[in-house]
C-alpha cells in the first residue's frame, strides 16, 4: 500500500503542471457551479505545498529503500558467490559460512581423477588464485590449495550451453588418454560460470617458451623444436582417430598458448573439446585468428591447418599471437620469390637445414587454403616421425664421432641440402621427398 501511494505521488511529480490538479483530485466530487472559485483556489494553494513536500519525502524514501534493497542483494551475492579476483594477484579467502550458502545454490565439483586426487569446493574457494591471463571469453588462474597442490583453473564466460551438454562433452574428452593431451582433472558448471580444472604445468606454454627465446632468456634448439612438433602431431592424430563407440571431436582452437609444457618440456595439448560447445554464431569471439583455417569450420582438416601454422612458427621463430601476422601467406610469398632461405629462424645453423626444409614442405601442405589438399594428421605424423628418426640417427652417429652418415645414406650433405633440389618441391609439390 505504501509503495502504491509513493508511486502515485511520484506520478504526480512527473506530470506536467497543467495536469497535476486532475491527478490529485481524481475520485473527488466535482465542485458545483455555485461554489466560490476563490475558495477552491485558496484551498489548493494551502494543500499543494503539503502534498509536494509529502510527495518528495515519500519518493526519496522509496528510492532509498529500493537502493538499500539492491545493495543488500548484491552484498549477499558477493558473500555467497565470490570468485577468483580478476583485479589482483592475491587470493580470495571464503569463510565456511559462505561455502555452505554457495553449496545450496550451485553444483559441486565433478572429477575425472582418483579419489585421493580430489578436493572439495571449499578447498577450491579457500585457495590462493593468481590471475595468469584474461580474454573476452575466459580467465586463467594458477590456484594453490592449502595442501600446496597446484592447479590451473580456466573460468569460461559467455558460453551458451546447458550444464548437461557441457558435462557430457567433458566426459567424452576425459576418456581420451594420451601422453600429449593434457588430462582434465574436473569441472564445475553453474548458470553463472563454467570452470575447468587442470594440473598446473610449471614450464608454462609453448608461446611462453618462444617469447623467452626471442627475449634471449632461454635457448630453443632445433632438436627440441622438432621433438615438440612430433609430439603435438601424435596427440592430434590420436584425437582424430576413429574408434567404435567414441565420437571424434576436433580440437578447433590449436595455438601456441594452448600447448603446455611439462617438466621435461614435452607438449600437452589443452582445451580439447571446448570448441564443440561454442555457438557458431559467436565463434568469432572464441577463435584464434591467424591459426583458424579459411573455411572457419570445426573439422579435422581445420586442425591440420592450425598445426601447419605452429610448424611455421617453430621454423621461423615468429609468433602469430605476438606479431599478429598471417604467417602462412608471408612464408608462401617468400617461397614464391625464391627467398626460402630467409624464412628460417636465424638461430638455425646450416647443418640443420637438411631437416628444416622437409618440415617446411610438411607445413606448407598443412596450410593449403583448400581443405581437401591438406594431409590427414596420420600422414603428417608419418612424415614428421621420419624426419625425427633421421635426425636422431645422425645425432647418434655424430656423438660416436662418425661423420659419414648423410641424410639419404647414399648422397652427400650438399646434395641433400641444396636449395635447387628443395625449393621446387616446397612450392609446386611440397612434401614429395617425405
């Protein structure tokens, strides 16, 4: 009743002056023609200031109560649904009372690991969380639990998908076990947010390694680059394998920052399965430009294109994410102009050219603008493994002080590495030697 009265008075105050008399007097008997007009005017003059004063008071009180109610609601939401801070590198501590409120409103954590590796929602909310990266669609945190266990937690935003669909996709992904695919520890799904939990990798991402190499802080020798490329190919080929009773889910967002490195600098492909959950109409905000195939579709062949871009980054020492360049187009233009030798990272020695040219052949096949012209990951893996085996064999012979081994067993080193022999195959029929 009080709110209704306040609203009526507020309406009175908002109406133009020449309409206010009729609003206030609505429902009152009309004065008879014989009444003294001056008396009515006098009564109105006495009543108007009172009504205006009361109206202003009630309107102010109404808005104050409304504001207090809203603030109270926001405070309650903050207390019951605190999240990792995006503005500080310090953790947020949640009380037990907060956690109990949160449990009543939202779902618990879902795990894909053994019982002894699991933890509670309270453990997660009481952990220290350091912000590592943020974007339109997600935030990444390094989380340290009270037992000193380290995890990487990815918080997804603007993901229009039901909890059931989200959980089913992650269940399929969790069943995909491979040494070069980052295993999913668990997840949490509510209407407000989606959390993915992984084990933290202290060596960071392949993008970080390339950054530190370009800054002169770390070495990035060819042997490590080739080994990383081969292992990424193995993980990706495993994702694409057709198996009975298992849906094949392309990665859809392969890039350097999604390739993590374990303690032995072995690559782990992360975020597998997320692209399937993204609305195609909103994929622009989630996709990684520079790695995305021209057809912009979620297929195995689009993964092959992204892998080809990664190969080019390893060969050239240039980063798509750092330099924001169309690397395939730049490399292809250099090859057309017969400047292929200028493509490679200057740190690569001439003795390593016999290995980088075959890998360039593979990369150029992968980044073909026509999907059907790209090889499968099975074919790519076969080619890269052959290069890696040859390289490791030569390294072994050199270690034994036997320099007689050549790249093809019967040809000289100069013949094998000749630009005259390599360039036509790189452009016209790339990969024909391997």
